[in-house]
C-alpha cells in the first residue's frame, strides 16, 4: 500500500483547508515545511497529563500536519520524512519529552515505514507553556522525491 492509502486506512482525515493567517505548509524547491501544528488536547505534562496522553497528543499533531501536507502536495505519496520538531508543554521536573514525541514519530513510521522514507531526524524539547495551553506542538519537513 502507498503512504496515502495507509494514512486513510488509519483513519486520518484529508479535508481542504481555507487560507489562514500563516501558511500551514510551504513548498520550497523539493521540500515541504510545515508550521507548528498543535494538539487538540490541552494541559501540562507532569501535572495534568500522563506521558501516554502526551503521546496521543503528538500523534494528533502529525495527523493535522499530514492534512496540511496533502493540501499543498495533493498526496502523501512520493514523500520522505526528513525532520520532526516536537514541543512539549511540561513541568520542569518532567523528563519524558522523547516518549511523548514518539507519538509523532511512530505515526510517521506507520505511514512511511520505520526504515527508508519514514526514517527521520527529530528533536523533542520541553517548554514552560505553548500557545493556548496545548499539550504538544509539532512541525515537520518532508522531501518530495524525484
């Protein structure tokens, strides 16, 4: 199956987006770069939310990213994931940021493969707050393969 078919089978929704204040996904040369996409879930890891809830929030961010990529590129097929940058709204004592952002990486691996096109670089960082109190924010860079 293709990445587009796998994503659809996983229940990811692809809907047309209207123009917003910022470009959610911009194409530059053979790369697609996304703005940060925030989770629907709100709260702070290490206080209100568990690592497992954060994992689900990071996965939600990537589902939203994939919709923006689809809106710009028209398909998930023919792409290679290059980089994910994950931001976790957490207490100073929380140390499982990487496990939270695994939710984002794991979804990329499911769709594009853990080796090959889904094998990506990644950062996972903790922040004292994120916009509107969301739990997680993720941005991504994809390569359009020739």
